[in-house]
C-alpha cells in the first residue's frame, strides 16, 4: 500500500483571485437566473479558485484537493464590467479536510461570503475511481 504524504497545510494559508465580470459570467449566461449580473455559480467558482490557489504552493506531489461542501451567501449583485476579488483563508485543518473562509468583494462591498470545505486526495487514484464510476 502506497503511503500518503503528510499534509503540509496550516491554518492561515490564504490567496486572492479576481475576475472582471463579462457577459459570459452573468446569471443569464450560466443559467442561474435571467438578470445580467454576476451569477452565483461564477461567484462560487471564483471562491473555489481562491481556495485552490491558497494551497498550490504547499501541495504535496501527486495530490490535489476536491470540493466537499460549500456554504455561500451571495449578498449583492455585480454588474458586467466590475472587478470582484475572492479571498480564501484556511481556517481549519482536520486530517485531510480543509475548511476555508471565503469572501468575495467589489471594492469595499461584500458580494458574497461563506465557507468552502475541500479534501486532500491522491490525484491519480481519484481520477481512476471517477473513470470507473465508483
């Protein structure tokens, strides 16, 4: 049996990513509504991208994280042309489970906030298992 490397993650790891909202990012475009503002699925994707970025520099070889649970409050609309920033901070490490606090802002205003839980997995085994449908 192959040994898994010990996680090197510590609370406080953080990263920020940003997105300038285009027509392709709107609720209309992604099918989550009929208004021309940043769609919730894109807000979530941006928040998840920040969590991935937060662990990228310390990720053990052959490992990755996958999403497990999301709790997100989308609090304010963002029109096309505005730039939003997602900040993720690793709050808790519980074995292979990583709990992030996330916040998406438009300038000083909070667009969304919540928590994203990810789990550390062996990338190859995960893909093989998914391919088998197991």
